[in-house]
C-alpha cells in the first residue's frame, strides 16, 4: 500500500515536522521513521484540498441561506436599483484576471524564471488588493447612503455574502504577499514551488466563489 | 528498499539532491540538547502531549458539566428549595434558590459544555491525537504545529464559554440548540445579553479547533500509514476517528456560517432569523432598528445539518474504541471487519440526510418530515449490523473481565437502549407525542453518556498504560464501573417513564400542572441516583491520579494486543517507534492457530 | 466476580422489562387518551415498543449469556473466525424488513394528523396566539373574520365543543412556542411568522392541561393553558355570552 512517493526533501511541511523533530530530539538516538502511503500527492496539497472542501461547505451554508431567504421573500428588490452593477462587473473581471496572472506566476517559476514569478505574483497581489479596495469603497458609499445591514433582509444578506468573500480575499492577498517576499528572497526553484501552488489553489477558489456570488447577488 | 539503512541513505540523497524522492524517509538524529518544560508540556507539538492536554481539559469540563447536571437534578427534584451549601454561595440574591432564568442557563451550558467541551474533545481531541499516529505507525501527525494550534484554539473557546456564564445579564439561555428568535432578540431573553453572543463565539472557536484537527487526522491517516498497513487493515478506532473527522470537515463549516449569522443578527441587527412583525415585550425588532424578514426555521435546518452529524461524531469513534477493546479483551478476532467498516460509513453517510428528524413538529412541511422519517429509520440498520457483530465477537470468545472490557460491554448494552428509543422518535406520529419530552432526554443520555462516556472510560483504562507507562488499578476500576453502571441506569432509564408520562424537557418546575404532579417522587429518585453517580466518580479520579504516579509499571504490550501502538515503548518517546515497522496482517488476529500465543501482532513476521 | 457481573448486566435486562410492564401501575405511563387520533398514535407507540422490546431482550440476553458463559477462565483459545456472510445477511435483512414495516405503518397516521389534504373541511374555530408566557385564544365575532374589532379574546382557556373536528390556526407573537396537550397526543410548534393550521377532535368532555413544549424563555415552565371541552350547547351558550360581554364593553367605551 505504502508506495514510493517523490517528496522534495525541502518541502515546507516536512521541514516543519523535522524542524521540531530536531528540537525535542533529546534522550532518543534512534532514527525517526516517517512513511508515506496513500495517493501520490504531497501531504500539504492533500490537506489544502481538504481545507478547500470545508470552505466549499462554508459558502454552501451562506449561499444556501441567501437563496432560501430570497425565494422566501415575496418582493425581493431588484439588485440593479440598489447596487452599482457595472463597477462590480469590472471588479469581477479584475479578479478573474488576477487568477490568470496567478497561473502565469506558476508557469514562470516552473520554467525557472524567478523574475517572472515575482512580476506575476505582484500583478496578482495588485489585482486582489484593488478588488478589496473597490469593495471597501462600495461599502462606504452604501453606508453613507444609510444602507446598513440592519435596514432590511436584502442588505443583511448582501453584506454577509460579499463581506465573507471579501475577508477571504484579504487573507489571500496577505498569503500571496508572504509568498512574494519569499520569492524576492529567491526561496523558490523549479523543483520547489509547492507553497506558490498552495496559495494559488486558494486564490483560484476565492475567485470561483466570487463569480458565483456576483451572479446570484448582483445579476439574478 | 524498505529497511532502515537504505531508506536512510535515500533520505540523505534527497537532502543532497533536492527533488529526489524517498519511500518513507528516515532521519538520523544525533544532536542532544534539553528542551524546557514549557516547550515539552505546554507549547508542545507532540501529538501524545497534545492528546493528554485535550484529555485533562475534557475531564475538567466533564466535572463542570457534571456539577451543572447536579444543579439541574436538584431543581427538578425539589424545585425552588434552598440548595444546601452551594446555594448560599451561588445565589445569594435569589434567596439561595435556583431562579428560573438560572435554570435555563444551567441546562443550556450543561448541554453545550458536555457536547462541545467534553465528548468531542475527549473522543477526537484526546484519543484522536494520541491514537492515530501510534496506531498507524507514524512518528507524529502530518502537521504537528497545526496540531498544537488546534489545541490552543480551545483556549479562547473556553474563555468565551466561561465568560458567557459570568457576564452581566447572565449566560446564554436558549438551550444548546439556540433557536431564534429567542436566541437572537435580546429582549426575548433578558438574561442573556452578551452571554449568547459569547456562546456563539465559543462555538466558532471550538469549530476552528475541530477543523484543524480533522484536516490533520485525515491527512495523517491517508498519507502516513506504515508499509503494509492498508486501509482495510486499520483498527476500527482509526476508522471511527477517520469517519468522524470527515463528518466534521463537511458538516462543521455550515454551523460556523450559521453561528456567525446569528452573531450578526445579535450585534449588527441583521435579520437572517428574525421574521417580520414580531412583538417582543411590546416592541417589534423593526422599531428597534433591526432588520426583519428572515426565517427562524432556517437556523434549525443549518443547526441540525451540523448537529445531527455531530451526534454521530460523538458515537462513531466510541464504537471504534469499543470494537478494539472487545476484540482484545475477548481474545477473539472482531467479527465481520468489513461490515463493521461499511456500517460506520453508512451511518456517517446517512447522517447527512436525517437532520430533519429534530424538526418534525417545527412547522416544516410534513411531507418533508415523512422523507426524513424514512432516512432516519434506515440509519438503524448499520447500527444493527454493528450491534450483532459485537455480540458475535463475544460469542465463543475468552472474555477477560478487565475494567476496560467491562466499560466496553456496558457501552454495547446501553447504546442498544439509546438506539432503540431513537426508533420511537424517528417515527413521526409517535414523535408528535414524545418530541421535547424526557424520552428524548433519556434517549440521548443513553447514547451519549451511557454510550460514549462509558466507551471513553473503557478507552482510558485500555490505553492508559501506553499514555503513562503504568496501569490503572483494576480493583478501583471495577468498583468505579459497577457503581457507575447501576446509578447511570437508575438515572436515565427512569427518564423514559417520565417522558412517556408526557413531561416536557427544559421545565424548571413541572409540578404545577396536574398532568405531571405525580411525577415528583420519581424525579427525586432520579436525582438521588444522579448525586450518587456523581459522587461515585471519586473512585475514577483517585484511580486516575494515583495510577499516573504510582500505578503498576508495565511493558510495551500489557494486554497482549495486536495493533501497532503496542509495538512502541510505553510511554512512547519522541517519534514514537524505535524500530522499523512492516505490517503483515489485520489488527485482530487473536486466538490464531498460526502461533503458540493467542495473539499475532500486525507487525510480527512469521 | 464473573457471576456478579453477569447479574449486573442481567439486572439491566430485568429493569428494562419490569419498568415497561409495571410503569402504568404507577401512572408513569401514557396519560389517558381523549382524542380521535390519539388511539392510532398509541397503537404505533406499542407496535414499536414490542418490536424494539424484542430486540432489546434478544441482544441484551445474548450479551448476558456471553458474559456468563465465555467469561469463564479457560485454557483453550477462542474460536478463530473473522465473520460469516450468511449471518451478516440475516441480521441485515430481518431488521431491515421490520424497519420497513415500521416505516410504512407510520405514514398513514402522520398524514392523517398533519397533512393539510386530510384536514376536516370546517372553518377555523379560533386563532391560538402564543406569546411569552401565556396563551390567547381569539375567536371570530359575527363577521366570522379574525383580526376585526368584534373578535373575542379569551386568555388561558381554549373552549371547544366535544365530538366535532376542530380546526384552529396556531400563531406566535414573539418566539417559538409549542402547543402540547398530552391527553390529545397533539403537539405543534408555534412558529413566529407562520400561520399553522392544526386539527383535532376530542371525544370526552373535560378540561385538559395545555402546556408549552418548546423552550421560550425563563417563563417556559409556567406557560400554562387549558383546553376546555364542553357539549355543543354549552359551547354555543359560552360563545353567545362572551360576545355580549364584548359588545357591552364596546358600548361602555363609546359612552
Ligand atoms: C451519540 C449520540 C446519538 C446517537 C448515536 C443517536 C442515534 C439515533 N438517534 Fe438521536 N439524538 C441525540 C443523540 C444521538 N442519537 C441527541 C443529543 C438528541 C437530542 C438533541 C436535542 O434536541 O437536544 C437526539 C434526538 C433524536 C431525535 C429527535 C427527537 C425529538 O426531538 O423529537 C430523533 C428522531 O428521530 C433521534 C433518532 C435517532 C436514531 C434513529 C438513532 C439511530 O442511530 C439509533 C440506531 C441504533 C439502534 C436502533 C440500536 C441498535 C440496533 C439494534 C439492537 C438492532 C435492532 C433494532 C431495530 C430493528 C429497531 N434522535
Ligand atoms: C453530551 C453529553 C452529556 C452528558 C455526559 C450528560 C450528563 C448528564 N446529564 Fe445531560 N444533557 C446533555 C448532554 C449530556 N448530559 C444535553 C445536550 C442536554 C440538553 C440541553 C438542552 O436542553 O439544551 C442535557 C440535558 C439534561 C437534562 C434535561 C434538562 C432539562 O431539559 O430541563 C438533565 C436532567 O436530568 C440532564 C442530566 C444529566 C445527568 C444527571 C448527567 C450525568 O450523567 C452527569 C454525571 C457527571 C459525571 C459523572 C462527571 C464526573 C466527572 C468526571 C468523571 C471527571 C473527573 C475529573 C477529573 C479527572 C478532573 N441533562
Ligand atoms: Cu412558550 Cu415554552
Ligand atoms: Cu439527530
């Protein structure tokens, strides 16, 4: 069952494991037996997929709530009358583009181009940051015009849906900045860019969710 | 390629030439330097230490939750009478008696603490952490640091839950199910102003802790099994913990989302769960500047979508422990390994489509109720398979009546009772009568206390030698068991009768109604038994602490058990195993004719 | 030791059987049923009681026997077996069938009590309003409409005629409550924001406890009401009287 799997010896997660292994090594002199089994996926990537599964369930809960409430409400206001759809559409396009730049970034490091990685990561971060800023701006506008979450169920759901996604984007941006710093420090090589991949997976997920949210909250 | 030295070389090669892989890497460790107490016992990343941290946290809260149960029982037996001793301290300004507000907080916190701070942490937190790496032959969890954070996420949870009790205005008072609008509109429960909010935050933190744990467990079990240990050679404890982790991964986020929405309803006055034109204390939420137009039923759906799977999270690992303990101490292979595994999967799978059985009376479409009845009754089948396989395991076995075994047997005996009463409630017409009566209370205490908690006791007796290198005192163990068994049934069996008589739960004083007046003597009997049950645990506590320091020292494998954890030293050092493991067979080869002894460990080659 | 522990597990079995056979002597049992469909519910209750009772005795009995017989000290090894296909099939199929039986016997009664399609076609006799922590019954006045000036508000007491199908609308003013009359085997949550029609028919005059079965706040335990079942004649008289009271009050207000 436990088949041979190629694990880069410098895979961050395993280093974490070993790092502490060395710390508490005290009394014991025997080697530490660390086997590999299951599908030939790196542990960290496997875990990220699990994590994304939980995220899917989280947003299922939110979006489910939204749909139930919306269907259950006889006169749901038309989003176009309440929200600046064109601006957000542009914003959506920006976020999708940032997904594309993320792909470029991975490509770059895969082909050994440190510069490419740094540049494309930079673009992705910029895209994400701009997206959030536009959303914050949108919020300020709405609140300025008295459209608070406590006004009615439309606004309650609107802020909850977009807000939680916004938080995810913020987390993503911070994560990408961390990656970017390591990239500048030249931490990644064509053999070793797992951390870039992990952040990428999360980033694509966040974008995907937004496409969904945009459709049901703004367009439907 | 499998023996230590060559893999070691592979590892070094890998280190030298990045990208080169190694099948099961081995790391020679040579440097010696002592590490401080804090790093070793408090901020530890060692799964064994974290497991034991979870265990004691859980036990302390068990004590707390138990005390609350005693207060509940006092009120139900002698309503509005002065509590001896504690009354003076606790309620000076209510004339030393439990106030109705306080009673609601009591069972709310009792339920919350017992489920989220006792059973789940003990099963998945304590034993999940301690057992998983050991039973699959791994040196630690896949992500030790994440594991540590998993435990430390419990701290804010604990603070929140304790604060919610202490805060001015008092603790949460909407039941552990926190149904809105009672839970969302502060005026509806004047007691729980910030209490409810902190309660929700506590749940969210516990959730975070469980998520980190679950990701870690699943990854570890899938990716770090010893050579030859196929999934179908895993001990059932691991299967139980594995499935429970999956349940948490897919169910918990929904509760998290729901709890956060309820927090928003309370703090930002959104209207997710607030219907239009309510009139609470002569005031509508709208006029108080809150949004409305939401649906209270929605919360129930979201809550039970998690909390039904949660009840199986609370039993599936227990089933696993019971299976291992039964087989080991009966010196006989577990009967029907595959059906046992598949039935766990079935229980978990069906567990996702039965949540509506908590809502039969809620006003949910009765046709929907009928479909939920079908799926719920269906779920009795896999449990049935398990019960009969346990019995078949015992048939023709050589039972050693150790404390661990006794508790495992009790688990089977009493899980049956709890499960069977589930059928009553699953059938919608009968549930019309018994919903929210004490039959429900009897039901879930039988599965959760008489079931899971006894399995946990059994697991503690069984794996204590591995945890501390010493054995718990058998005599004390048996005394503890006999008393607990008797009193548990005195307490919870009689609750069926009270429930059948129609007494509804969550009532501070039922005797005002002439339907219920005659039930007081029975309730007093239950309460006295409950006090005895509680007092009897002293034998466990003494045994536990005494054995940690002065228990009989034991070797690696005191029970002559087959699974991998017994290959490691007791207690295992850092990295758990001091030899390379290769697994040749399943975990239950007891009484095999292949060898002279009556057991053949998984890792022994013949 | 073995004997003692066997007896311990046996005691559980005995306790189980004893309580369920003897409880009614102590009135720790179903209160008398007075509703038209309560009888069906009780029958289903007993059907399931017998079925699970059978499995209770069977499984616990086996357990006791195993502890007694295989708990003996023996020098030989245990039977070495990993399972048995036919047995697995048996104890999946047999309970499976029984469970199917249970399922289908339930549906009809459930539909009878809760499905709107099976409701008696009578006009709602009254609106039952639940609120922290009391019950208010609102009968329509002569206009037969709810929520008009001539409505009759009757706190605490829910008066209905005997031997007639009664339909009423259950509503909540604030939080969730639950309309529970043990003698009727009837329970239904009152969900704020929803109007839930409920029906029953009482076959015995008398006044029965109406309790709130869903946690609704600190006063939940004392949210009492009464279901007063009287003859048709008495009911009409009561209605007439209360209407007059209503009007007289009204006129006083005017003057
Ligand atoms: C460990 C926890 C646990 C477990 C395992 C279960 C198991 C089951 N539960 Fe339980 N349940 C709870 C914890 C649990 N429950 C809690 C905490 C509540 C209350 C929540 C609240 O409101 O506060 C609750 C409430 C609850 C309700 C709602 C009652 C109400 O509020 O009106 C229902 C209704 O269907 C139900 C059904 C079942 C069923 C059918 C099973 C089945 O899985 C049982 C299957 C097992 C058996 C059937 C026994 C073994 C089988 C045999 C011996 C074979 C032969 C048997 C037959 C052929 C019938 N449970
Ligand atoms: C999940 C686990 C669990 C456990 C273990 C228990 C244990 C007990 N419960 Fe509880 N209970 C619930 C979950 C649980 N309960 C839930 C979910 C509710 C519903 C709440 C609601 O309605 O919202 C409830 C409600 C509930 C009610 C109904 C209240 C009401 O509706 O009005 C009652 C009444 O008797 C009750 C009683 C008891 C009793 C007597 C025990 C006894 O078994 C307790 C005995 C205690 C001990 C044995 C602890 C001893 C301590 C140790 C052994 C640890 C040693 C310590 C160290 C080593 C440091 N419980
Ligand atoms: Cu109203 Cu409980
Ligand atoms: Cu359930």
